[in-house]
C-alpha cells in the first residue's frame, strides 16, 4: 500500500502518468518476490484476526478493523489489475491519437463537471450542519456505556460524513472513467491478434471500476464507523465500554446523502453530454450525410466517444456506489433497530448491524472468482480455419457470472450462520431470494432489449412501414417491460418479509418483528454478486470506444468484426445493469423508507408507525411525489434535446463551410463539438438536479407548519412518507419503461445494421435510426437518473428528518 501511495505522489508531482508509475512499480518484483508478497497478501486477514483475538478486541471493533483491512486488500488488487491492463500494447500511433482525443475530452469535462458539483456539495454541507446545530439533540437513554451527543457534534458529524460521501462518490466515478479511456485502445490493439485477449482486457477494465466501487464503499463506511466508535468511546468515563452502538449508523447517514447528491449530478451531466453528442452525430452522420457510425469525417464523433466514458462509465459508477452505500447504511439502521426491539445482547446486536458489510466483503471475493472464468478460445477466428465456432461474449460472461453466483450463495449462507444466530437459515433464504431476483432482472432485461428475442424483433418489423410505426412499437415494448419486473419485486418483498417473520425474533410483547429485516437481507442478496454485474456494465463503454477507435484509425475489417461483436454485447450488458440498478434501487428505497420512520421515532417524542393516505394532506404529498418524477423526466429529456440542437447546428456548419470534409479532405474540428456539448451538459444539469434536492425539502417544510397551525402532530413527516412512497412507485415504473424501451430501440437499429431489411441506408434503417435517437436520452439520461432520483429523495429526507418534525 505504501509503495502504491509513493507512486501516486510521484505522478501528482508531475513526473509521470500514474498508470505508467504503477506499471513500473509492479514490474520491479521478480517471480519469487511476487510469490512471497501474494502469500502475505492472502494470509494477512487471518493473521490480523489472530492478533485481534489475542488482545481481546470487542466484536464490533474487531469486525470493523477486518472489513477495513479487506477493503484495502481489494484496492491493492485493483491497482495490480490496472497495472496488468496497462502492460498491454496500446496500438498504432493512429489508435493512440484517437484515444488521446477521447482521454483529453473526458478528463476535461470531468474536471469542469465535478468542480461545479463539489461547490454545490459545499453549500449543502453547510445547510445540513445548520439544520442539526439548531435542533435539540436526540434523547439519550442514559446509564452505563451511553454517550449524549450534542447538537454541535451532530452537525459536525453530519457535515463531514456528507462531504466524505461526496468525495468518495466522485472518486468512484473518476476511477471508472480513468481506466476506460486507457483500456479502450488496448482492446482495439488486442483485436488485431487475439479475440480472447480483447475480450478479457475489456472485461478486466470493467472489473477494475467495479471492485474500486465496492471496496471504496466498504472502506468509507468502515472508516467512518471506526472513527465514530473511537470518538464515542473516548467520551465515556474511565473503565466503561461503549454499548450504544446503534447510534453510529444514524451519525453516518450524511455519507449516503453526499454519495447520492454527487451521483445525481454526475449521471445527469454525463447523460446529457453523451446523448446530446450521440443524437447529434447519428442524425447528421447517418441520415443527413449517409456516413457510417464513428466515421472520422463526422465532427461530433469524438464527443460521442467521450460521452460513453463520462455518462455510461463515470455516471453509472457513481450511481451504483451510492446504491451500495445507501443499502449498507439503511440495512445497518434496520438491523440495529431490530436488535434493540428484540432485546439482544451487545454482541448479537452488533452482529446484526454489521452484517451488510460482511455481505459486500463476500461480494468482492465471489465476483473475483467469477472473473477468472471469463475467457474463451485464444486466436483470430477470421484467420484460423481450425478455430471452430466463435463463442458469444455474453455467453462467456454469463459463465463467469454463474461461478460468481455459486460462490456468492455459499458465502452468503456461511456469513448468515456466523452472524445471525438461530435465525440464520430463514435470513439466508431471504438472501437467496435476492440473488434469484438479481438473476431474473438481468434475464428479463435481456429478453426485452436483445435482438435475439421477440420484443426487439417487433420493433424491427414495424420499421418496414416507417418512422411512426417504429416509435409506436418501441413505446409498446417499453410499457410492457414494466410488468414482469414489478411482479418479481412484489413477490420477492412479500416472500422475504414472511420468511423473516419465521426467524422467531420477537419483541417484549411477543410480536414477530423479523419481517422487515428479511426484506433488507433480500436486498443484500441482490448485491452479493454486485461487483461482477458492475464489471459487465464497465465492459460496455470500453468495447464501444474500442469499436470507434478501430473505425477512426482505419483498421482492417477483421479487427472491426471483433470490436463490433464486443460492442453489440456491451449494449446488452449496459441494459442488463440498468435493469439490475432499478431492482436494487427499488429494494434499497423500501429499506430507506423504513429507516426514515425509525429515525423520526428516535428523534421525536411522538411516535407513528402508520401513514393514512386518506388524510388529504398526506394524499397530496404523494401526488406531489409522483409529479416530481414526471417533471424531472421531462426536464432531463428536454436538456438532451436542447444540447443536441447545438451539436447538430455546429456539425452542419462545418460541413457547409468545408465541403471537402465528406470527401475525406481536411480534418473536422472535433474539439469545438466537445466544448459545445460540455458547456451544454453543465448548463442543463442544474435545473433537474435542483428539483430532485429541493422538492422534498420544500414539501416537508410547508406541511410541517400546516400541521402546526392545524394541531396535527408530525404532519410534515407523514406527508414526506407519502411523497417517498408515491415517487418511488412512479420512479420504478418510469425507469423500467425508459431503460428497456430505449434499449430495445437501440438494438432494433443494430439488428437492421447486420443486414436485415436491406441493412444500412435502407428506409427501414432510417426509421430505426429515428427510434434509436428517441430512445437514447430515455435509456442513458432520464432512465438512469431516475434510479438515483428515488434514492436521493429517500436519503435527503433521512438526513434532514429533524427539519420535518414539529
């Protein structure tokens, strides 16, 4: 770790690029040294556990230190992974030149975008600190082993955790983009010599972004927990042990809000950028000029390739980072509340609360096992007659996923047995339900978005009769695709709730109370192979960029055949991940909603457990929540339209001013298109982003004072509950419709481009391009942003709960 930090410091001082420094660092070790260090690396968790056992460290502290250690090991392994990627051949000078354009555009936009986001984060951090500073602190039960936390301490903890969450989310997005813009040309270069190498390089690039995400979430939550545990322990009288451990997750909730806040603007800004460039490039290139996708004559082509990295990669990474963070914190709050109500002793209460961190440690290990099975037959199918049948890249990844899934299920049952006492089997089955839900979501998304299946073929067939029928068919497929996922979620939530009830856990009155934690465990089950699923998502933009680089650097048809095969699968894996994201977001929001009620009951002397939607104010709050989703979607789509118009006008201007561009004479001004899209993305992300943050705050604040005037206790909190319920329900359906409809339109176009219905340039193809252009902002801007919207609404209300309590 120290060696890697030294290399990072050298790169920051401008001596060399960090990737080069890292590659050189790992290259210094000979075979025997690597064997020694690998042995130490693998043995270190067991050695650490033994040392902690010898000094008799309490269970909570012992596990937090171990999870912190495991996250560092995962970060070291990710550094070694990227060093291995960087050793690969970057390709010809032409490939490197195109990749440099993409890298420069991506990092330039990222710096400008995140500069704006972090300034907004600073303003909101001050606001959060002010809210907590001006409120009375939550009541402390008193007694031995308890600490009263002052309003000042609450404000400091909340503000710092918010900033920490914002920085961690920013770093996760940057790490994803950073490796993508460096792996792309190496995948193109590998496609010249070996199909297997190109496939595994692209997938390892995706794996790097995934493991960084999950390891960083574990590292951040464990680190915050450790700091707060030590602080609260030091504030006890000498000789006492801190026992009020259930307080700590509530002090960390600002972290989840910070992660959601950054993810919202990252996904919005990146999504607007990528789809404005894509729509502009496609409409002018394919319809007006009749030139192929990624053709170097198109002035918007570099902006399009940059967009894959800042939208599909950085935005998606930030999205899943905040999903994981929100799920960990909400499940910890629910686990602590369950243990408290059930009267568990200190050690068992701690085990239930820290179980979510154990699940994600298992996720890293299980997914890493699966990664080693993502490989196929080496060689070049087009040159080697004896090569045999070419294995579909999706089948290769699915094989690895099955191994990861098997390892994840075994690991989940094992940690359930270790952590959850007599209730372990019921809760392990809840986790198995979550794993099955994850698998089904991926399969259903593939069914509705892959051109091998009937829904996309319906859109293809409708393209025969023109643009309007293509749009109608796409809308139909998108709407239909919401049915099966919702039925699966309903079945999973109710089944896991009833299984949780069979755990035998009850409160002092003898009432069964384990059901809600069963739904939390099912959500964790969905994330038990999250690293592998996110790896498939990261594979997509790398493969897409590799195809663009092959086209722009004029590589032979054999190279483009391999990159096209990877790119086609990349679209499916990105769509699959969006389906997974919607499912995980829905399950996480259910936990966050329950955690909000728990927090209100902790803070307020008045309690409530039921929200009556027949109360007029409560129903209106729900209606406002649904409206928020629709208005947000409208503003996100219009943002892409506005930015795309700027791109289209610029491309047309360049073609008009320089007619020789279409003949391959002269070079387009790529940088100007990149600058136009970057400015538009930054400008257009503000309005929908602020809507998502301010809508719940204003709604809760107004109805709080309406309740004070009318004498209705906790009206603000109850209205916010309805706001969350309705916005989550509406958001899930809207996101499924936009993601799957957009993905189906995209792959209908790709199927026609394989030669169906006359292939490229035919009337059916032009209709399909129109459908794809409509679907692009749906699946890559509005749809993914709604995943974050519904979680952001939940986390912001959780953090600002004191604001809604009269």
